[in-house]
C-alpha cells in the first residue's frame, strides 16, 4: 500500500505549482513510485521544465512517493547541476525515498526539508 491518494496500477501523476513568493520558483509534486517506466516519465517531465529556462528554484515534494530507484536519485543530482546558480530543495521525503538517496551518498548535495514551506524558506 502506498501513501494516501496512491493506488496500485495508477499511472504516475505530476503536479506543478509556481511559488508565488519566489521569482522563477516551482514546486513539482509526483504521485506514486518512481521506478522503471514511471521514473523515466518523471525524468522527461522535469527535464522539459528545466529546458524552458523559466525555473531557477525548484522544490520537489516527495510526500506522495513511496519509492524511487537509484537512477532517479542520480537524476536529482543532474537537476541540481542544471539549475546552476539556482536552488533545488527536496521536501517531505518518505522513509524509503530518504534511504535510497542517503544510501548512495547524495544527501549532502541537496537541501532536504520536512515541509514544502520550509523548503521554500531555505531556497530564498
């Protein structure tokens, strides 16, 4: 069983929301597991967002993601690098997501926050 609002067999859903208090800021909220085909979809959609050049500050809300694979964790490092002088914050990591990111030694590369509001405040 996954997080609230998630059910097995439902395709990945990604919602985005601009951060009104932060110019060129965006929150990306994926729903579901980020493994195999859903992870590829996540990477493509976030990559497309970054390609526009309109986003400089990004918060990724993992509150409704029950698991990620190592390639998705590695992709987060790529996102961090692509933002250049901007900021990437990870918010509301579920325990299984935190374990994967931590196990491959990436926690020190990211601003990790308990809530979305905390993440927005950190990247200001």
